[in-house]
C-alpha cells in the first residue's frame, strides 16, 4: 500500500509580506524625520540668536564710538571759537581717527522758547513745521499756554503758573503726540530766563516761515539784521578792524555733532552755556547732554 506524501510549502515561499516589520520601519523613519526637523529648528534658532547678538554688539559699539567722537568734536568746536577767536555760528568738520564728525552750533536765543513764546508763534510753529491743520494748530497752541499757566493738569489752579523744565515736557500737553514733538523738537528750547523771546536774527533759516506766518510785518527787518550779522561775522573771520579781537561766543548754545560711522550717521547733541564755572578750567559748562541716536534727515536739523 503506497503512502502519500504531502508537500508543505514554507511560509517564506508564499510571497506575502509580514506587516509587523513594515510598521516598525515606518515608525523609525518618522522618528528620524522628526529628529532632523527638530535639530534644524534648533540650529536655526541658535544662528538667529547669534545674529541678533552680533547686531546688538555692533549697535552698542557704534553708539559708544559716536558718543566719544561727538563729544570730542564738540569740545574742539568750542575751543576753536573761544580760544582761537574764530567766527561764530559756523559748521565745522573734524576727523577723529577714521571717523568724520560734522559739528553745527545754534544759539538757543534763536530757538522758540516754550516758556515765553506767544500763542500766535506756537500756532505758526505747529502749522508750518509740523504741518498741523491751522485750526488744530491753534487749539494745540492754546493747550500749551493753558499748561504753562497751570490751569490744566493739576488738582487746583496755580497762581504763578509753571515752566517747561525740558522740551520733553511738551509731551505732557493735551493733544501733543510723539510724531508732532519729533517734528518741532529741533526748533524749541525750555529756557530758565523769564520774558525771553526768539531772536529771529539768530534763528535757523527754516524758522523764518514761522515768523512770516505769525509776524509778517517783522520779516523784512529781520532779514536785514541777519544780513548785517552775516557781514559782521565775515569781517571778524577776515580780521577786519577791532572786530577780530572780540570773542565769538556768549550765551547758551545747542551743539549738534553728526558722526558718520559705517553706513549710519549718529547725532550727539549737547546744550552748552559759555560762562566760567567754579572748579573748572574750561570757559563753558555743559547744561544737558542728549543720548546719541541715529540721525534722520527728515527730523534733523534744517
């Protein structure tokens, strides 16, 4: 009797894939992908942080150099005018190492004093310089006068009024914004003297627009005084007569130093009074120093 032999096929010859190993390979691949993505984000964050730190370091270096160069150039400007008796109100250029500094000197008497200027002049300032609509400019000027008189912003009205201690106090006036302040800050001063008015003969050229708007009847006379002053300064610079022996500076001044460093220009500003100070060998004293900032032509000196 013959025995039948049954041939059993091996499972590896069936051609069917095992599901468990495939799932394991998929999970492993997903882990690898997520790991690579996580490492990429981590590296990108490190690089970005390093770039920010580098930029901040470069910014601090630029500010420090602009402060040092600006202060040094301002001192040289004052020495040139006071000790060498050169003509005043000039623009001077200095090279400190490889840094170019342009220094500009403005008499504070030629700026608009927040503590003494009339409502009419203030309104003209806001209208011509800050380009505020005329009606709004008048309201804003009224608010400055009210704040100055002490009738607003206090629990009870003051009898003697109050003063602007710095030009930044203008931001405390109702209706004044940072944008408007930035537009006029180069043309105003908060003087400690009482009853002082703007000496238009010493004012920056652009402020003649304010004069023309507020006091058009004085414009012609002021232009004549400015021309006469310019001729006197030219004569003093040329050494004509006794004028060359007169010291060029007196009073209070705003001095701007424009420092060119890299691809930026920095502004360093100081307020200086030309007068002897006890305990100092210098014939001037620094009243106020403003932090160095990146200079923008649209909001700078005009």
